[in-house]
């Protein structure tokens, strides 16, 4: 009898608390930011590279592209409580500045939206921000999901930073190995 009463009390608390926590999670979501010692054009490329190789996705494929609008199908893996989820996402890109994304439909999620924001810093580096809001539609899951999202966002930002800095290093190396235009095509006769 005590177990039944406790179970009913817990269910009642969860049912009453779910709408409030869902509204709160919808407003807050999870966010993170990082400073990267690379120009925004390099960070932009690194963001796209990371999104194509994201270990939290089983796949990500472009379904349609029209100008700055891109439709993606993505399969998320390892989500707590939910497992895997397939989403059709719309993203709007503003070159080297931001990517805004929102879910069109999903087999599991109720809503997903967010943005990548790139800000050029005075020292030539870039501040990269990532914000995501996910509504699973499941009571009590938002706090857990936001906690998981915050960790995933931090890891994604670190991967983008590492990738951007490697891309910048590779660009600098390739600039050093380009032959001087005046010497290209000339052969030395030894009489110069």
C-alpha cells in the first residue's frame, strides 16, 4: 500500500511538473562557446567538417540545397531515454557568420532548433557559439537532455577548435612550399 501511494504521488508530481519544465527547457536549451585562434573562414570550414564527421550522428546527408537554405536528414544516436532519432532539418547559412537550424519533422523529437554563431575577434581569431534547444515530448526528460546536450556541445566545440587550428596550420605549411613564380619554368644553365 505504501509503495502504491508513493508511486501515485511521484506520478502526480511528474505530471504537474512536466509542462513547467518543458517550457523552461524550450527557452533555455544548452549552449557553449569557445575561442579559436583561426580566422572565421577557417572556422566555418571546420564547423562543416565537424558536422559531417560528428560521432553523435549515424549519418548526415544533404537532401536539398537552394542558395543559403539546406535540407539535411540526420540520424542521432545514443540519446538518453530515446535512443536513436531521425530528423529532417532545415538550416539557413550566412557565410562565415552563422548557421541557424530547425527541425521540420522527426520520428521521435517534438522540436529541435539552434544556431552556430561565428564572431571575428580583434586579434584575428574567432569566437564560436553553439546553442541547441531540444524538446523530446517526454515528461522529465528535458533536464537530462539539456545536461547531455551541454556535454555534447562542449565536445563539438573542442573538435571544431582542433580541426580549425589544424586547417590553419596546413594552410600555412602549403603557403611555404609554393615555388616562387619567377623561378617557375626556368632552368639554370650554370652561367648566371
